[in-house]
C-alpha cells in the first residue's frame, strides 16, 4: 500500500507546480528557456571539444610512434650490419654483442608496432566520434540561433497580448462608468430643459388666447375706427376752407370782412383741428397703456405657471 503522506506530498508539489506555471510571467519563462538552451549548447560544445581533443592527442601519439618505429628500424639495421662486419672480421664476441643489441631493438620495434596498430584503431574511432561531435555542435548552434529568433517573436506577441488586455480592462472600466445611475446624463438634462421650455410656450399661448387679450383687441379696433372717422372730418373741413379762399367775386370790404370771418373760422377750425390732434394723441397713449397692461398681465401669468411647475417638481 502506498504511503498516504508521500502521495499527498507529491500531489501538493504537482499542484504547486501547476499554480506556478499558470501565474508565472511569460517574459521570465522566455528568459529561463533561453538560458537553458544556451547552457545545453555550451555543454554540447564542451563535450565536442573534448572528443576532438582526444582525436588530436591520438594523432600526436601516432606521429610519435611512427617516428619511434622508424628510429628502431634504423638502429636494428645498424646493429645487424655491425654484427655481420664483426663476424666477417673473425671477431665472434663483438658479433654476438651486436646481435644481442639487434634482438633488443627488434623487441622494442615489435612493441612499438603493436602500440602503433592499437593507436591507429583508436585514432580511427576518435576521428569518427569527432566528426559526429562536430556535427552535433553545429546542430546545437543552429537550434540555439533559431530559438533566439523565436524569442523576439514571442516577446512581440507578449507585448501585443498585454496591450490587448489593457484595452479590454479600459473598455470594462468605461462601461462601468457609463452604468452609474447616480449621475444624470446629458439626454435626461436635455429632456428636462425642453419640457420646461415647451410648458412655458404653452402657458404663453394660453395667455395670448385669453378673454382679456380679445377685449383689448376689440377696444383697439374701436379706437382705430374713431380715429379714422375724425381724420376724415378734419380733411373735409380743410377742403372747404380752401374752396372759400379761392372766391374772386367778393369786394374788398367783403373780402376783408370775409377774410376776418374766414380767419375766425380758420382759427376755430384750427382750434378744432388742434383739439382733434390732442384727442388722437390721447387715444394713442391710452391704446399703448392698454397694450402694456396686457403684456404685464401675460408676464404675470407665465411667471405664475413657472412657479406652479417648479412647485410640482
């Protein structure tokens, strides 16, 4: 049976890892991935360098063994030639010494040749491993360059995602501001103003169509008719005076008397005309006074209506 504590610990660790992955900053994760890729490439490069170094070391050893083989072969030939000369000269002891030396050199040559063969086999294997290591190092470098190029693209996408998230949060904030009922909107204020203006126009229209305005219009019309009749009378009297002044058959005394009488009549007519003008001016002033009174009444009615409307609100 599995240990429950170990099982719970593993579950907590896995959950903790999932939470970290969900809440981790993508930019930091990108940097971590780049650092790990560079580390892997560095390790592969170091391993490839060690393999290539081993091949180079075997090459140097191989060159040294080949040189030793050539030297031992030369020395062995020299010893054999010296032994042959000593034997030909009848010096058996020296011939034996040279032969012994040649045998030792031959033994060394055999050992060097065996080591040379082994070194050649190791060098061949090292050469193959070095080629593979170099190919892996080149692949790792190409993969690292590709990942570095992807980093720029990922950072650009991350910036675009952050800008989109910021835009979304801003739009949500604007929508929240627009839904606040405690602040009046321009449309509601415009409706209130238009309602008050329409009510004032209605009250003014009612005031204009009231009975007081109609009586004022009737009185004004009567005054205008009387003024027109009076003007006609004045014009008729003035025409009669002009005809009387043109008489040529009257005598001098009669003319004087008539002139005096005409003057008296003209003065009377002038006085009548002056009286008629005063009457006309008085009528006009009375008409204007009535109009002003009617306007004042209309203004009072409109003000009362506005006051009642404000009280209802």
